[in-house]
């Protein structure tokens, strides 16, 4: 299979609220939605894109948008397409939650090697990556004052990864979820035993249920089109169905491969237009291990 070039296209940037811009991923695999959030004195960039070349384009766009305002950078989790361009933001303050910083330092080199082996197009974007540490690390929450606007950074605890973080713009009721939510595709379970088993389907459901209960007006997922509160409702419905169908068959003493096959069939029939069907197997095996 030939993968599309994981290249950020800043020309498609869209205003989604007052002084809040999204550079959409255009449904290109391994390209995240990237946020630019402005205040009177400073601008916060959410995600870097994969590698320094993508990050340089994001930085140039953000600097032009900022028009002299101070720059900050944050990332929703440590995975390569979200955070492996931070080295470019030397003039910005890079801040993340503590668990994400630990994931970046501890697991980053392994993910760099793994993703570089996925194909030449990805390896090119990851060439020259340096996993520089963040400038500022917080434990559970951080309120970033951009001048006339406070942006809330909140660690969610273990879910898609150990160090997931959401970014909220309260005055416009906008929520950036990272890969806790996607649209148009099945949930991404980075279940890679024995190397990485930090994803937790059980905790993921708890986190999304809590976020969904807050009914944000605009939800910017890690990948796919931004939307309203239905984005989180759909993710919660999918994760709960994945859990229930997996555990029902596990209780019947089916072998794991049969569970994978049957649950995949159920979920694809439920969401035939969604992409990323291969992630269903990862989710099933994760939930089998958590039971």
C-alpha cells in the first residue's frame, strides 16, 4: 500500500471561532488538525505536524498570524505527527503535562524508529528530528493567559496514551481533543505489545464520557473534520460498543482471533463509511487484556 505524503497544508486554514484557527488535516493519514489560538499578547499553537519540515511551515504560519505577539506551543500527546516538530519552535515556549513529557523522553526514540520504518515518505519527514524537552511542564492543569483570553490545558490521565492532554478555549467553548477523538474513522489504539501497552480502552471511555458531558460547542478532533458535541457522542458510542461486543464474546470463551473477526464485522456494519478498520483489532486485543 502506498501511503500519502504526511504533509501539512497551511493554505487550507479555517477560522472556527474568534481568533481561533484550524489548519485541517484534509483527511491525510498521519497529519493532525493543528490549532492556532490568539489572545491580545500571545498566540498558542496546538500540534506541530510530523517532523521539522512540517513544523517549519506551521511556525511560519503562526508567526505571520501572531504579528509580533509572543508564541507558545503545546501538543496533545507525544506521538510523532503531533509533537515531533517541536525542535523548530525555538522562539516559542513549549509547555505540556508531566506524563506527556515523560513519554516524549522515554518512548520518543522508539516511536521515531518505528514510524521511520513505515515508509520512505514518513522517513523523509522524520529526518533530522531532535526530541528536545519542553520548556515548561505542569502536573494536572495549567491556565495559559494569552492576554484577555485564558486557555485551559488539562491532563486527562491514561487513555489513548499515558500523557493525553486536552486544550480548551472557554470563551468560545472550543475543545481540542487530540486523538481522544477522531471523525470518520475508528478509534486509534496504539496497542503494540510488548513495546507499548499504555493505551486503555476502559480509561478512554471514562475520559470521553466526562468530556461529552460538558457539551463543547466546537470539537476539534486529532484527525478528521471538526464538529459539535456529536463528535464526542459518536466516539463514546463506538468505544462502548467495542467494549461490550468484545467482553460479551470473551465471556463466551471464544478465542481471541474469533472475537476480533466477529467484533470487526459488527463495528464495520455499524459504521461502514468509517476508515481505519485495522484499528478495531488493536482495540479488541487491548480490551481483552484489560478484562
